[in-house]
C-alpha cells in the first residue's frame, strides 16, 4: 500500500477511535429543542395502524431513517459496514458508505465497501466521495467507479471545508467546485446528493446546488458530531492547531435552522442529519420539511458496544420512538407530520426573520413525497 493510501486508512481509523473514546459532539445544539410539537391527548389513532414507511429515491424505506456515511477502507471498517448493511437490509432502511477514496486509489480495499451490497442486496445504498475528488481531472471516472463498486442507488458528494482545513493532510483548494458539480450531475445517470459533514447547508448554497442539478441535499447540520472536536484530539501534540480546532468546535448552522434554510430555498428532496438522536428529533425534522433523516455517531457507538445487535437495537428504538411520537401527535402516516402544529421559540423566529425566511406551512410541505 502506498503512503497516501495508508495515510487515508490510518486517519479514518483514528477518527473512529477518537469518536469512541472522546466527547466529539458539539457543545452547542441542533436547535430542535427550540421547536415544540403539540401533544394530542385524543390521538384517534391506534398504535398498530401507524405507518412509518416512506419512499425515497424510488425505494421503500420502513421508516424515514438512513445510517449516514462513516466507514470503509480497512478490515475493521469492512466489519462495521457488514453489520450496518445487514441490519438496514433486515429492517428495510438505507445507508451511505464512508468516503470511497481509499478504495478508488487502491482497489485492494474495494472489498471493505462491496460487502455492503453483498449484505444488503435490496436496501437503499449510497456511495460517497469528497469534494476534493471533484477537482481531479478524472473526477467523472472516479464518481463512476464509486457507484459501480457497490451498485449504488445514489452518490453522496460531501462538502467538508472545515474538516479539510483543520486536518494537516486535508485539501486546501475549493475554487471551481460549483462548475465541477454541474459537470458531474450532467455526466452521471446516478442521482447525485450533496451532503455536509456537520456544519450545515445555507439557503444560498442550497440554491446553487439546485442549479447544479443535484437530486437531493443532506444538510448534516451542527449540533451532532464535530470534526473540529475530532481534530482537536488528533492534534493534541500540536498546541497551536489543537487551539484552532477548539475554536471551530461550535462552527456551523444548527441542524433545525439549516433544515429551514434549505427547505425554504428549494423543493429538492432533503435528508436531515447532524445530531439526530431520538425518534422525536426525527419527527421534528420531518415536521420541519425533511423527507428522511440520517444518523452517524450513535450507530458507530452502538456497533462498538454490542456489535450488529447493538446497531439493530438502536435503529429499532428510533423507529419505535417515532411511532410513539406520531401517535401522540395523532398522525397515521409520516407525511401528515408536515401538517401538525409547530411552535417556534422567539430565538428561532428571530433567526428566521433576520434571514428573511417566511416559514409557512406550505414551505414545510415542499419536497420529496408530500
Ligand atoms: C467516524 C465518522 C466518519 C465519518 N466519515 C464520513 C465520510 O467518510 N463521508 C461523509 O460524507 N461523512 C462522514 N461522516 C459524517 C457523517 O456522515 C454525518 O454527516 C455527521 O457525523 C453528522 O451526523 P451525526 O451527528 O449523527 O454523527 C463521518 C462521521 C463519523 C462519526
């Protein structure tokens, strides 16, 4: 394995280790707590009649939940991918694989990703490359290889400028990405979904992405895993860089706000991720305008605490919580969540007002399946 390949693999393993041992979630929140769902004491619906299934990318999901991109590229990540894939196949959910860059540069590592399609022949599976791959001359070829490697239903392209800048081996060039994204969406038949990695997407960026022809946006907002926090621990020997990373641990648009920004700006299908931790968070995200939700860090931790069974229990818990929440709101189907009354705190309303966002009920209902 060349130095570059092993560097990427080592870094990804270090990320996993730090995520398990340290506190890597943002000290600030998603702002979901600034939104209140109104309890309905007369639900007029039976728990057994509640239907959590939705359709996304032409596939039926048993609940609006995917496991967000995390791993691949090493024997250890192959085992994590295998467990997650098996569970999402069994439960009828979906997943994104971690960045496929290591396997694109070294085909010997492809097996760590291919296992996902082997274990989940029918689930919604998404490939993953980083925006820095788009700046290479052969970027279309790279994107096709990522898709073909796992027979992906869509390709996620992650935008991670903060992470790249604060990690020593990160890419520092971002000029020209918009043009490359436009070229990518016209060259590919597979849908392209752009995602952040924990800093959120603004309405200005969402409009650009829509013009570029992306199929959907995964906002991956602030309030969950912070790559600046991960970097702070990775670089603890380098006092200056650790301090800089610390400064940016709260950087980004909180998930609930990013969701409003993007839903206001576009009618594209939306994935809400970044700090989604409970079925109530999922219900709030859908009520605000998301089509489905993504969860990363808790899945990794569940795998390390109880293996495949841990991942299964976590995802079942989220589905059950969503169901209970739907019952307590008196809704039978997921799309009805977009019609339940919401109360926004004054702080939340101030933010929307200053951003010129008029968040009407009609705006909440834009999107994929509503
Ligand atoms: C260990 C780890 C590795 C990750 N690797 C990737 C990656 O390769 N590509 C990507 O797009 N996002 C990656 N992410 C970001 C997640 O997909 C997600 O956007 C982010 O962690 C926010 O979700 P969370 O708060 O539920 O963890 C990674 C996250 C974690 C925790």
